[in-house]
């Protein structure tokens, strides 16, 4: 699943918040890549980083714990939310500021 | 991120579906006991038409039995499978015609559940997991099965015709939020059942010894346990000679690691414990193993 090129933000450079989440991601999931290596718009699951549904649960756990944002199974947008680091961070930021 | 399901799974499910449709037709008209005459022809059909299953049975029995398998023992193995498939229909129908269930180790299960984090019931394709449904109903416990919906294929309609609540009791593997669903279910104090003896891919699995050979087991159930903190309880339901299903709960007995290093070691320890439990079951009930495909692979 490829995303349209975002013209306002770099597709390869992480924002500071994305970098922070990437670091937590690498730590929580014990990934063998560094936080810097996670391209913000690359797919997290399947072909990209190769994460699976249990990793998604681990992500939901640290996002809930560290940012107070709940990821729930009934959210119809889950596929989109979990599609990349960027979309995950966008969801977290949107719900953190709203909350 | 659905990974492609392994083709070899299709083989047992196809036989399963055939047997179910034939039996279903008669289940409405005839009682369970009076249907058992069907098992002979079904077994014979399975034996003659499914060379892969026949070879898999022989390869398995060679490991599990103290003597060399013969046509008779292979037929007996297949007949056991057909019998359990037939019984499954009546478990799902939930009528008075259901096979009876005898339970041992109930306390360990109820105790695990009392912890308030739900419970992961880890079983295998040994005996019948369906027997647990009646037990769940009896205790007012919600039991959901974590499984590949695609693996059921056309059998889904049959299963839903038998039990209209069937779809709600399944958590389908293959969605990004599958495990969120599982965690939420466990959080409500529900029970999630997993058959942990089949793996669709080889990169997320653990190699261990079982019945003298190498097997690959999915690491998913153990990672899931670690992530949710839900206790794992091993469960088997074996059809005894008297037609009663012996349900046995066993504590998993491998504690979740607290350290980071412990996490990677846990998977291996857990898989060994699980394989040891399966091996003991196979030795005691050799004809109740229902993985009719090439289970022991020549691994490099």
C-alpha cells in the first residue's frame, strides 16, 4: 500500500515527534533497526517493517501508556492508522490534543 | 498483512467439509448414535481418496506407536478423525444429543480465570476443541476462538447453520487489529482459545523437538501471552472409548519473563513445554492427532 507523496512534509525525514515515537517503537518491539531507519511513510506491516498483529497490540499498549491515546479494535480506520509511522503519529497527535 | 495460508492446511479441511456436509444432511433426521454407521464409508473414502493424508498418517503413527503402522492402524486413525468430525456437528447443534464431557483439572482453569486477566486456552489439533463449547456454556464463560477464517472455507456456512452464534465466537487472524480484539476480549475476562500447533509461515516460528523429529511451532501464542499477561492454560479434549470426551486442563507452568533477555528465551522454553505436552498426548492417545499433512519436515 503506497501513499501519495506528501508535498508539505518530507517523505523520508522524520518530524521530531515521529522520531520520538519511532524510538519507543524500536524499544517496545525490540526491532533490529534503529529509529532513524524507519521511513515515515513506509508500511509498518507486511512488506515494510514486517510487523504483525501482535506488534500492533504492543504499539497500542505503549501508545496508551505513554500518550494516553486508546487504539481500539472497533475503529474502522485501524488499517490506515497502523499503515505507517506517519499515520500512527498523526492519529496520536490528533487525539492527544483533542483530549 | 495477511500472510498466505499454507496450502497443506486445505487438505484436512476439505475432508472435514465433505464429511460434515454428508453428516449434516442426516444429522437432522437421524440421531448421533444411529449415524455412526456412516463412519466406515467416510473413513474408506478418506483413505482411498487422500493419499497425502494416508502418507501423513503413516509417518505420524511411525513416530507415535511402538509398532509399525499398518493399513488397519491408519484406517483406525482416520476413523477417529471422522468420529470427532461427526461429534463436532452435535456439539455445535447444542442439543441433548451432544456427546458427554468429563472434566479434569477444572480448578486450574477457573483459578487462572479468577486472576481477572482472561485466559488463553492453548490446545492443538488433537481431539476436539468443540467439546469446550458446552463447558463454556455450562459455566457462563465466553469462549472465543482465534483462527484463520479463510481456513474454514465453505465450511463456514455449514458451521453457522449449526450454530448461529458461531461467527461471534471467532476472532479472525489476519487483520492488523486482530490482537487488539483479543486483548480487549481478555480484558473483559473472556477466554480465548488457540490451536497452537500449525504455523502458516516459517519466519515467525520456533523450532523444537517432538516425537523424535523437528517441528515448527508458531511463536504467536507465547508472544500474545507476554503482551497481554493473560495466563496460558493447556487444554485437550480426547474422545474416550465410551464416547465421552475427556477434557483436561493443565497449567502451562512457564512463567512470563520480567527481563528483556528473558523475552526471547521464553518463546523457546514455552514451545518446548507445549511440544512436550503434545508428545505425551500423542503417546497416550495416538489416534487423536488430527494433522493429516507432512508435519515433520526435513529441516536444514
